[in-house]
């Protein structure tokens, strides 16, 4: 299964972005998925998870600002990011919540800067 994260870019503080994670097969009904982010020189950190039953769990740092969802075909998971802060600047990845992980791919860069 291949995962492709996209939708990143440069945005001003307070702005919004919507990230997408497309899977080559319908896996989101099977696995709890997560959005992760990685700062330069740091390990990836978990931002949010979404269970097959659509239960979401957010990191405190993004609670109330980020929203995870998925489309009806369940081949794409989205991350709506509002009220972005410079501290959200990172490379964002999607993957399973539990190992064994799928290939991480290149992720998508989010830069929040004025």
C-alpha cells in the first residue's frame, strides 16, 4: 500500500491549509491512521489519529485547530489545519498508528511564516 501526503505550502500565521493523504488501497476502514509531523533534526511526533470507527484523538498542541476526516470512498484522509502557528512548521506525514508502518514517503512541507 502506498500513501501520498499532499497539500502543504507556505501560509501566514492564522491561516489555513488542508492536507490530503491518499492511499493506493482502501485501508482506512481497517487501520487506525495518524498524521505525524517532523521538525528538522527531531523525531516524528503524532499529531492526530483516526480510528476505523471515526474516533479522533488530537495532540494537545493542535486541539481545537486541526480536524481529521476522510472521504466516503475511504481512500483519502484529510487534515484541516486552521489558526496555523509558526510552531506548526514541519514536514507532515500520514501513516498507520501502529507498526508495522507503511512507507513514510516524502511527506508534505508546511511552513507558517509571515
